[in-house]
C-alpha cells in the first residue's frame, strides 16, 4: 500500500562516523562539516548543565534567558517557530536569581527555557492551537503539565507553531504561519509539533512540550534532528491539552539529548485528578539512567533484546532511511544488544484505522468550538447560523475535512463499517505489539519513511501526507511509549538532512527506552546534530 | 453544541430512534422529509450487518450541515473530492476479517481513577468571563434559537 501512496525516492546515506572501537558498516569517511566526529563530543544535557552553572554561580538565569531571547529575535524571522513569545521571561529569570542569591532552594528545572506547543493551555498567554477560531484566546488556567513545569522553576518562553489542532504532518496547516526546518529553510519541520521540534533544533529553547496523537512528536523530531519522546498513554495528564482524538492524544517532550527529554518527561508525569485517564503508576527516577560515557562498559547494552520491525523497511521507505535504520541496528548490536527481525502482520492496517478513529473523535471533540463561550464569533441573526459561520470561518481546510470525515464515519448505519471496525483493528495491532514485546525489550523502526521534504510538496495530496505517518500511528493505537532520536543523515539541504530512529517499549517502560536511547546517543560518534545554517548560542 | 450531542445519539441508536431524532432537529425542519428518507435508506442497508459494497459515498453538503460548518461552493467541491478519496481508502478496512475480535476503545489502562463528582468553585471566574464574546450579566448572549417557521 505504501508504494502506491508514497513513491520511493533514491537518497544515499551520507557518511557518518560511529562510536569508538565499533566496526564500521558503511563507507564512513566524513565529508560533512556538521558530523566531523573529531570535533564533536557527545551531546550534553542542557537541563543538567543549566542546573550546575546556576548553582555554582558560573552564570545567572537572567543571562541565560537573555541569550535565548536574543537567539529567538535573530532566528525567528526565518524559522517562524513561535506564535507567541512570553513577556515575562526576564522577570521569571530574575526571580530565580534572587532565590539563588538568598540561598533558597530552586526547582529541578530552574532557569530551563521551555517552549510549549500552542494546543497546551497556558494561563494568561495566548493558546490558539494555531486556529483562527481561537485567535487571541487566553485560557484561565494552566495545563497540568505546564503547571508542573512552572512549579519546578521552568520558564515558558513561548507558544510554538503547529498544524491546526494537531491535524497535519508538516506545520503547514497552521492558520498563522509556516515554520521552516532549521536544516534547510525550504523544507518542512514535520508536524504537527513542528514549531516545538524546530525551536529545540535551532536552540531557541532548551526543551519543549509537544503532543502526539499519531506521531506528532516523533516525526518532527526525526525531521529536525532532535530527540522526541512519546510517553505511554496515561503517563502524562491531558488536562489542558486541547483534545483532538482523546483515546490517542499524549503530551510528549523534545530535547537535544535523551536525558533532557527524559527529565522533562519526569517533570510532567504522574496521576492528575483532573484527567481520569491519567495513570497512578509510579514514575521512576529516570535521571539515574543518564550515566556519563566514562562509566560505560564495553558492551553496555549486553542482553537487551531488540526487534527490528520487518514491515517498516519494505517498499515505500527511502533507501537512505532504510540504510540509516540498519546501521542503527548494527550499532545497537555493537553495544551488546541482541537484534532480530520481528513481524507485525497488522502493521499496514494501522494507518486507515488510525485516520478513521482520529477523524471520528475529532468530529466530536471539536464540537466545543462553537463561537459562543470563547474564541472567535461570527455574529448572525439565528443561533445555528452563528455556529455554522463561526466554525466555517474559524476552521482551516484540513480541520474541516477531518471533522466531515469523522461525521461521515460516525453517521447512522456507517458506525459498524468504519469506527467499530477500526477499533477492532486496534485490538489486532495491540495483540501484535504485545506478542513482539513478549520476546523483545524494545522494537525499532524508522520514525518516518523519508527525511524532511519540501514545503508545499504534499500539501494538496492528503493520502501522500497521511502515508508519512505509517511508522508512528500504530504506537498510538496501542498506547505504547516510544522515543525517536537522530541516527544518521541523508542527502538533501546544505549539508544533509537528519533521520530519526524510533524505539518502542512496553507500556510504562519509558525507563528502558531512555537507557538504551541515552547509550545509543552518547556512543554514536559524530552525533552532534546541529543544523548547519544556524550557529550555536554563544 | 446540540448538533454533536445529537450525533452521538445518532451513532449509538437503532434506526427507529434515528428517524425520530432527525425529524425533531430544528435546523433540518425545512428539508426534514428528504433527510428522513435518506436515513431510512441508510439504516436499511447498514443497521447491523454492514455490506461494504453498498456504502454510499459522502454527501459533503449534508455532512457540513450535520457538523455545523458553513462551506462555500468551491470548498464543497474541493473538500468533497479529497474526502471521497480518503473514504475510498478507508474502504480497505472492509476486507479485514475482524469477526470475533473485540473492539478496543482505547489503550489498556487501569480503572477506578474517577474523582468524586462534587462541584468545586473555580477561582479565576473573571478570566473565563473575559473570553466570552458576548454576555449580559450572568448570561451568555446568543441570537434567537428557534427557527422562523
């Protein structure tokens, strides 16, 4: 099916170097200025670095905040990652500095500059989900995830651009602006959390929150060369996340390292009485997994069973992506993992099942936007006309289309044929994942069938766009956790385009994903995935 | 919004209930007989044992009316083509043998996480009020609800 929806492109894997002592798999003579292993050390956690430098007095939260605001001013005209930048950043940073100077305790995220996707409510700050219908809307409360970040000293720097209500895979479906990929400004950053991913890639913030209904954290992480973490369904409260498809939505985390994404996840996780689907399972202390490279043994992942999902490397996947994934599997083997192929027979059914379920749930969830209680209202002489016009003028094309498709799928007499059947397919997918994870600790696959493509390339072809979600939607249908981290580059742009590796774990076992992901990242020589067009913050 | 509540009823109810609900829906009063007939037809074809070969293609104008979204003629044309394309693609699900497979409404999760159903006072009421496009004292203000006829 993929082959009919997404014609394969021929891309060659750019050379990159591997971790010390590993046998090289492909031609590895480096020609890329961004991946010259001799000049790149393993990526360091920005959260831990910030914590250390603040507590040692090496720098202040105000200085850090100023440098990020300056960076945003410099790069935002090209990138357009943010829909809103907070006016309170410096004030909040100064408060942290004052606490430190008074010898008071500060939270574990003190001074950490955080971007928040615009469909996550922030009190008093615009939260529009990139939709005209919510233009100028300022929620009266913080989402639980945001509340936790603030309580731990994190500084919300602004609201990031996205596909309207999370419906899209490129961030082109924002009602306000198109975000560019920092690796190549003519390409999309992925979506729907494209602003959050691009902002971290371009160092406009240290970490960010996104949301992932069918891959909206993982695919943009792959396109932008950052780490994207989608937790188990229920791990993070959805209170304050504008609902798209409630049975699939999760809040996820972006960082430039696995450790940063993991520590942000730890901060926002846990049961919340405002979300009955949030879990009471304990949240482990992930930080202990992020050991320094010096402490690694020669085979630090000895005995970890890894299943490479066969169906994700078949026809329709770019050759460069396939090679990068196979190289990543070899790298895991070199680290001590036992890698075998696994098959998920229901894999290809996930995509249509996902779109039936997501559209159906969205048609119900988005009924709340009626122009009466908040958001933009189009005045009319009769109530139904007010609804019709407020929604007609407030929603963009893709949102209207999905609401209508969902309305169709839920229509009388069609329910069994579409919605119920899609939920039965979800059962099959869950069973397949369970069987595969009974014999493996994690599963791996590409994060997307290709690297970032050109802006406008798939905008008018919904099926081509949807096909790009094939690697990620099944994970949402099963409610499992997954992490995407950069594993190589393919040709394209000024100096290559990043490719992400997806690791999928058992429910509530983010710990294993973070452990394996961290060691993979730290040992992948030349893993400084810094976009070539944008210099680092001084 | 009333439309959506109605839709939930529509999707979960037997055909006879659907006919009653549709015929009492205010906005459809001018053309209720046409819709009434259409729903009967659908219900006959697909009420329990779905036969994929007779699933009707989407009528975008009617869907837009049900979903309470005004569309321009060009939007109906453009959106309609795309929706039909995607619905066709959904059709592959009809080929899957799911007999005796239980539907999964969401990921597996623990139950019993419901909080006590007790009212609480939300402190930031002024902020909620500030978001309301039009209100009069303690009331949300909307145009008249009933149809002219």
